[in-house]
C-alpha cells in the first residue's frame, strides 16, 4: 500500500496550510470560540476559493469529483490549525449525504450551493439517550400533501446553529428515510446551540415539530447513511491526526527550551518517553486514517466500515493520550487559558466521544470480525 500523496495533493496541502497561517491563525481561532457559526465570511470564502469545500461533490454539480484521499491533506491541515467552522459538516456530511442519496433533482438543486459556499449544511443523525445508534431513529416522518412532516429531537448536530440546510434521518414505515430541511424557511424547527468541551467544535440540538421536509432518494437510506457516517468518522480521525502531530511539535519545541536544574527538560527520560509515545500514537493513527480514506474511496462497504471503525477505535484513545501528554510536558503553564495547549487537548478529548466513544467502536469492530 502506497501512502505517499501525489504532487498535486501535496501542493493542495501547502496551499491550505499557508492560507490558515495567514488568514486563520490561533488568534483567529480564539476569536471564534464564542461565535455560534465559528467562522467569518472572509475565511469561509477563502476556503471556497481554494476549491476544497466541493472536493467530494460530483463535477456536474460544480465540485471536483474527488474522494476522501484527496480531502485527507485538507482535513489534516485544518486539524493542525484547530480550525473552527462548518467545513466538515458541509464538505463531508451534507455534500456526501446529498451526492450519495441517488436523487438527481435534489442534487441539482442543493449541491451547487454547497460547493460554491453560498449554502452551509449539516447532518442530524443522533438522538437523546441513544448514543451513536442511528439505524432506528425515534424521529418520525409522515406524508403531508406532496411532501413530508418530521417530528423528533436530534442532538450532537455539528455546526447546527450556522447551517442553512440540514439532512435528517427519520423512520418511515420500518425503513430509514433521509430528509432535507431548509432551516431558513422551515416552520416547526428550533435550533439550540449546545455547550461543548471543545469550543472550536460547535454542536446543537434540533427540535422538530411537524417540520416540512423533502425526502431524498427512493426506499431505505440505511446504506447511504452508513457511508456518510463512515466518512464523517474518518474525517474526524484525520483532523485529529493533524491536531496531534502539531501537539507533538509544540511539546518537543517546549522540551528543548524549558530549563530545569540548569538543563532542558527534554534531557529527562520521563519527558523523552512521553514524546516517544506521542510519536508512536500519531504515526499509527495516521496510517490507520490514510488507509480508511482509501477504503472509503476504493473498497467495498464491508471493508470501508471495518477500516473506519478500526481507525476511530484506535485514535479515540491513543490521540487523546497525545493531548494529555501535551499538558503534562508543559506543566503548570499548560493548564492556563492563555497557552494554546488546551485548544489541542480539547480537540483530541472530544474525539474520544465521536461515534459513541472508543468502547462503542471496539464493540462494533468485534461484531464485524465475528460476523465475518
């Protein structure tokens, strides 16, 4: 397996890194912590201009028609910069859901706006008390005239407060339905921002009471939603790899500069061991993430799901330990709000709960192996 990116992919990585360093540095990240949308029009338009928002969208809809491997360098750089905003929710979640649903009319109506950045979107899959179980939602859909009405509650909706469109799952006569709701125009829909440990990752709760919606695609949408979930999980891991690799760099730099007892703390074995463990975790998680990206593009559904589950199960715990070591190496200063360490720590901490947490992912992985 060749894990080397092409020259074009590395050039894209360099462009995104340069853009984030110039237009969205840490000072910008901090300024967005209390902003519901998590981005400014200037920065969002800049990402759109780079062409990265539409990488997964088909060419006929104004996108690039590429895959998760092409998107991986972008996601990794966003993680390195602990970048806030609706990129993953829109460029991975919403774009994938609409593109994979098999509804040409909806794709023609929605995808051009998503790829052009004039519309932001998200997916609402999870419900209270059900953790990561999305296959049998309590949210219901009933026919109403020529459309549908949805009633239910969705939680942990990424970037909900700033989304223009939301893709919602609901039960329809024993099937899983995927529905599109225009947040701006819909009645019976309430979005409430939800406080999170990581303020760079916005979440919200969506209450639906007979909210008008459009159903995407014919029949059961379980396979479509399963692929969207796998892509979102892989995207979260790649993002975390970027954050963890930057956390390692910050730690090594600090260990070389901070002096105790007249010598750099990096000369102490305890610090060296922490840095070595951080490097091991980052590189193994990177290999798992890159393979999962390839599986999303080229493998069958079974292998795609196995690779995504395995990557998240490993990274959830191992990359969190990288964040914990970042704080440990920095000592007292690492606990302060003024230092940047907590931004990376919280980014990696929230990965532990993605998809229900590493225990849920390990149980899912065991089910995959035993079923096989």
